[in-house]
């Protein structure tokens, strides 16, 4: 493994390509240098040769060199620009003229977009108290116009009768116009004024109709803290080119990339959903079963029962469920999914004792039933078309007792 890593790094140094770590949905990973990236597949060169992956089988791709690139420096006081498609950009500057916004990035690049593609802009780094006030303003259900959020200095006496100043937020509804480095043009009550920008916490753009946007095929995270939801993207030399879900065309230097998440839009992990119902029953239930026991055997999300990672066959998984017999849980599916997939087996630490029967049903119809004991694993891939309720039962196995029955459902996911 060490030799393979050294070979990959040497290859990168010689030909100027980008080292990457590819993480698959089945828990396997591989390291190499990026050869190509299209909307459908990723190809990397490894010590064992060229490896090609469909983007649908990938969880993510990380760029380890991004952490050490001294030429890419995040802005000290970023302006946070949020788009209607969920993309969030940490910018160094923000201007608006004639309904067109210019978003300046740390790499001296500029993005131009219509203000109709913007959700909000915050000009100051958020603090905990002001973020709470901002969220209350932004989530108000009766907004009927653009919102200008003003910073207000407030004075109050503390417990020692000493006057203390604090910053609070107020908001006004109206119409937003030009934004410069010095001011924000805003119409309120029929009067248009230029508000000094140093008094403006941020702006929130009003959209009369919320158009339904397509799901992203990937989410690209950059070292400056930005996160882009892409409709499509591909590698062009040392640049990642693509179009965001909101229609913004982008060219990002590969050196600025931190991670590409391929799971967004294509799948939903069960550990990110709240079960519609959850029930655990011990094999010897009494009225005196301690509450602490029930707490211990609760459903675990993205971790094993010991608080560590989910482990199967010496592989660790970041996403998944840990369940103990006898557990029953169900999920109400509010969106159309085609398949349910996971890797199931007894946690490595309990293989000598674990023995369970895993049953998965859809709308009351049994879709899978497997006995899992020892080192046995099963790759689950179930057709979910038309299913509205997914039910999972972890029952006692052939030994009929719950001792050691720690089941891991690794990378348990719903796929479109």
C-alpha cells in the first residue's frame, strides 16, 4: 500500500496531474491521479493501471493536495452568497447592476448571474446571535418583497448598571436595486435611498414563484468554503467546467477543489432520514427493564454501538445504521425511489456471537429475508418502484436469543 501511494505521488510530480482519493458506495476506496471526469464517469491512473468508475457507483472524490496548496487562500472576511439552488459561495466581493450580479471569488475569478438566481447575501461574517436573528427574518412566512437587513447598535445596562453596546438586526421590505462597495440602493414606501453598505448585514431576494429545480448530479466543495450544486460538470485540463442547477456557468481551478460529492441528488442515506416508527424489544422483556438498556439498544446513525465506525470485514463505513435484535423500524417514502441498497452483516467485533434474521418489506410485502451470522454478509439491492413505506425488521436468528446481535446496515441508501 505504501509503495502504491509513493508511485501515485511520483507520477503526479512528473506529469503535473492531480492526486485524488475515490470512495465508492460499496465501502471500497482507491487512490491515484485524475485522468478524466465527465458527467457519467471518472477515470484515475493508479499503480495497478487505469481504473474507470461510473459516477453512480461513487460516494465522493477527495483532492488531498487542496489542503496544502498555498496559492488558494480562503477570504478572511467572506461575503456569503446563497443561490436558489442551494449553492453557497464564499466571495471576496459582490456587486449588482441592472439586475445582474457579479460575485468575486478568491481566485480573482468573477461569476455573473441574474439576481433571480440569488436567494440571499450576507456581507458580514456570521455570529451565533446574529445568525439566529437572520434565520428568523429569512424564514418569515409573510415576506412579500425584497428584504434589506440592517445592523443596529443597541445600548443596554448590564447587571452592574454599566452601559454595554450590542449589534442587532432589523429588516425592511421593498425593492433592491444596485449594490456597490459603498451602498445598497433600496426602495421603501415609494422612496428610493442609498443605504451605506457598512450598515447592511445583508439582503434577501424575493421570488414570487418558486420554480421546481432539477436535482443536482454532484456537489462540489472548494477550499474557500464554497459549495456548488452542479447539474453537470467535466474536467477540461486543469479546470472543472460546469453548470449549476440554477443555471450559473462555472470554471473552477482544479487546485481549488476539496471534494466532489456524487451522492447528492442521486440517492438519500437512511441515516439522514427520520424513521416514521422505531421499536426495540429485548428477548426477555419485563416491566423492570431499565431505561438505560433501552437507550443503549436504540437505533445508531453513522456509528456502531461502541461509538466507533460501522465495521464489516475490516472496512469502515461513514454512513449506515447499527441495529440490535429485536428492532423494527419503518420509513415513509415521500419521493419516488427505484432501489434500496446496503451491505448488511454482523459487526466485526461481535461475529462470534451475532445471529440475526433480517427482513425487509415494502408496503407490507416481504422483499428480502436473510439469516446473518458470523462473517456472512449480503449485498442488498431491492426494487422499490411504487413502494411508499419501507420496513426493516432485525429479529433473532437461529439461536433465538439477542446476545451479540449487532447488525450493521452499511451505506443503506435509497436511489433514484
